[in-house]
C-alpha cells in the first residue's frame, strides 16, 4: 500500500467542476427569483 502524502493529488478538474456548479446554481437562483418577482408584479 502506498504512503498517503497530503496535497499531492491534482484536483484542478474537481475545482473547475465545482466552480461551474456554483456558477450554474447562482445564475439559476437569480433567474428563478426574477421570474417569481415578475409573476408577483404582473400576473393577475
């Protein structure tokens, strides 16, 4: 069994995936809130 050395694994792909997920989530929430506000103001 190999020795574990903290901090040696390349995690660049995981970082990019996580950043993309966070960006997608934030944009989705903004769009959903805009739709809800639009419906609250103009739907009758």
